[in-house]
């Protein structure tokens, strides 16, 4: 959680560490995580280092307890994976080939939002107390992931706000240029600026910048804008 507060926070590293810690802490043979991208598509993102596990986690994006867990937002437990060969034929077969007897999928969720799943692969069924603690770790990871996404979205919104503020200053400058050149009120100058921008299919801020920087002759704007009347 502390790592998610720094500038160079790496979500992939967080999830790989989480998968490895689950193997160390719980009675599981392996762990893997799937995470939804910002378009809502589920991706295999991290796994512990057991042979063949990464392919199994990738397969779990299309079928298996992980994808069902993600879609429902609730834990999915396959205490005996052999009983699920009809429900998840490819996934169940691959899990058995890898030597796993059980698979437990726990949601990465915060309130009503599910962003992925933590998959625990056991040589036997995993004890309930281990599953409860694993869900706590998954919840903690979810908070870090969502915080990082919120920061990135906030940075985008901040850039958009700064751009809007900058445009507003330039527009006021352009209105002043038109007001002086055409002996207009500021309201009428804005109407001319807007009319010219629309008639030329140009952004208001770009026309304003051209006027403020004297790249565009105000007389041209005044003549052409009023010519549309």
C-alpha cells in the first residue's frame, strides 16, 4: 500500500509480489491474477513462478472460475477441479495436467466495482481461514490499483483544466483586440470571435490565439464575421 503512493509505482510489480506472497502464506501450489483493462477486457497480468502456470492463467481469461468471479463480483470455489470438466473443459484439463486439484477465484473488488480476480491453485482444497485472509490481501491490492488509476485520471483532468484556463485567458486577449479594432463592446467582440470560429470550422481557442499573437488580422475576422450576417 505504501508503494502505491510513490511516483514510480508499478502495478505489475504489486500483483507479482501478491501472487508470490499467497504461495508463501497459504496452502496453495500457485497463484495468478487477472485484471481488467480500462476497456473492461480481462487480462492475465501476474502469476507465481511455477512451470506452466502463466499459460493456465491466460487460459483462465476465457473460461474458468476467474472469469466467472470477475463477471459476478463474488468468489468462485472449485474444491475439486475434476468435477468441472464439462463446465470448463479446457481450463479444468489444463489445471489437472499441471497437478492442481482445486482452484479458488477471489474478486479484486471495492464496494460494487470488480476489477479482476486472484486465483489460488491448490494441491488440495484451500482452508476457509486461508481464503478469508487471501481475500483481505486482494482487497488491499484493489485499493492500491484504483488509487493509481484515480491519480492518472486526476492528472488528465488537471491537464484539461489547465488547458481550459489557458484558453480562457487567450480568448479574453482576443476579445480585447477585436474590441479595440472594431470599436465593439466585449460582448459583441466575443460574438464576432465565435461567429468567425464557427464559420471557419476552427476551435475558438485556436482563433483566439492567432489573434492574440497577431498571426491573424483582426480586420479579417471583423469583415468575414459580419459578412456572414
